[in-house]
């Protein structure tokens, strides 16, 4: 990652592996894997190219669905996504991350989370 992407981050990003369906309207556009996750966005690896600047819905299996815009491409098939969430949706993600970290959420279908990048 480069400094400009680190500086643009507003929140902690947690390393998390889970399956992601990238939805375009009601149809699945792509399938991928979550790389990291925060209240403001995510990193995903997609099996199908995603269009920069385009809005998709990202269904993280076992966790939830959020709308976001592809803002960056890196490592060939990986993308940075900025969620377009209300404060209520951001608090929902905060609760999900906290429940995963304290062990109160069933994480049997996903890998453990770990802090990845601290916000400035």
C-alpha cells in the first residue's frame, strides 16, 4: 500500500477473510474474497474485473450487505471499496467487528479478524 491510501483511511481496518458477492442491481456481477474490513470500506479480491468509480452492493457472506464505490485497484485483482453508509450502518459494522473480536459472534464460516491499519 502507498501513503496516499493510508492517509485517506478514516478508521481501523481489520484483516478478515470471507466470501463476497459483488452485486450489480439484483444480479451477481462477481465473486470474491474479503481482504480487510472497516466501518468505512473494505479491500476485496475479485475473480472478475470491477469498474473504477462504479457503485456495487457487496454481500459479505455471514456478515451483511453494504453499498460501496470502487476507489482503487491494487495487486491486479484487488480493489479498495469505500462504503456509502449512514451513521447507523457504520455503527452496525462497529457492533459486528466488536462481537467478532470479543467472541460473541459465530465466526465458523469466516477467518479470524486482526487489526491491520490504524487510522490517522
